[in-house]
């Protein structure tokens, strides 16, 4: 091969190697650019997902806060309505279409339905306790208005100035019946809850039964004296005797107990809702 051909071949080989090197470099650059573009895209997607999740979380918390505020507002409204309803006991309004607790109870149930949708479970359980105690209070005022009125009438006479002697004696006697019944065996108390006049239930109770019988007789005598004085009607006197002998928890005490339980339930809901809304790591449900 002549020197000219060798030179030409060498030149062509150099050009070919240069082209190959250039193409390889271009390909490497293209791969790098593609990887960078892919990483940028993935980062953008992740950022968008995080931002979207954050927006949803904020909206969910806002909806929960609104539901909790509404429920608390209606719970306090019900609580405020209890006092005038209690004062109206014995009137035609309680238990009728003009029942002062009917509308507050409907509002509370509607607010509870919103909490039920928003959750979470712990808050729902706290709200359920509020609604349950409110419903029982409304039931007592609706179904036992006559007993509560009789208790109110007796109490006003017993603790007025000066107090009515017969009314004070009857009050003390009724309280003694309740105390004596609480000391009886549970099965006897349950029997009296079904049949307050079931004397056979006292069989085998010994001294406790004697104490209870004595207290009941004293209360019956005292109530007859109150009725004779005109403070209570005969029907109201019988109603109170039946109430204290129909279980260790009278209607009056049941009302007070539920009223206290409602206050505690509202307080518990408030604390639970506040803790949940302030807990930024809590899962939304």
C-alpha cells in the first residue's frame, strides 16, 4: 500500500472514531438530561401530592371544627333550656306540643349527625354521651312531670320560712326510706323496682328488712299528715310514697344525677374535641 493510501485510511479511521466518540457523548448527555427531567417530574408530582394532601387535611379539620362547634352550641342551648323546662313541671306545656325541650333536643340530634359524619370514633363516643344524657333528661321531664311537681311542692313547704312541720317530717321520712332501701340486697331492690308493694320480697332480710318496713310506715304516716294539711293532694302523697319504694333512686334524684352527668359529658366532649383538633399528627377520619 502506498504511503498516500495509508494516510488516507488513517484519516478516515480518525474521522470515524471521532464520529463514534461524538455520538457516544451525545447519547450519554441525552441519558443524563432524561434522568434529570424524570427526577424533576417525580419531585413535582410528590410536591403536588403533598400539597393536595395538606389542603385536604386542612379542609377536613375545618369541617370537623365546624361540626364540633355546632354540636357544643346546641348542647349548651339544651342545657340552658333545662332550667325553664324544670320550672314548668306540672304545667300543660311539659310533654305537650309546646314542650320546651323538644326543639333543643331535635337541634342536638341534628348536630350529632354531623359529628357522626366527621368523626373520629373517640369524638363520636363523647358526643353520644352528651346526646344520651340529654335524651334521658328530656324523658324524665316529659314522663315524670307529676312526680317532680309533687317533690317540688313538698320541698317548698319543707324549706320555706317558717317551714311546714308536716312537710319537713315527710321529707325526712322519705329520705329515710331511700336510705333503708339502699341497704337491702340487690335482688330485693330489683323486686321493689317492679312491685313497690311486694312485702314478700323482704323475707329473709332480717334487721335490714325491719328497718326498711319501719321507715316506710313512718313515711306513709307523714305523707297522710301532709295531705291532711293541704300541702299535697292525696294523689301526690301516694305518688311520692310509690316513688321512694319503687327503687333506691327516686325520680328527683335521677333528674339531678342526669343533669350532673350531662354537664360532665359536655366537658368531656369539649376536651376531646380540643385535643383532636390540636393534634396535627392525628389521622383524619
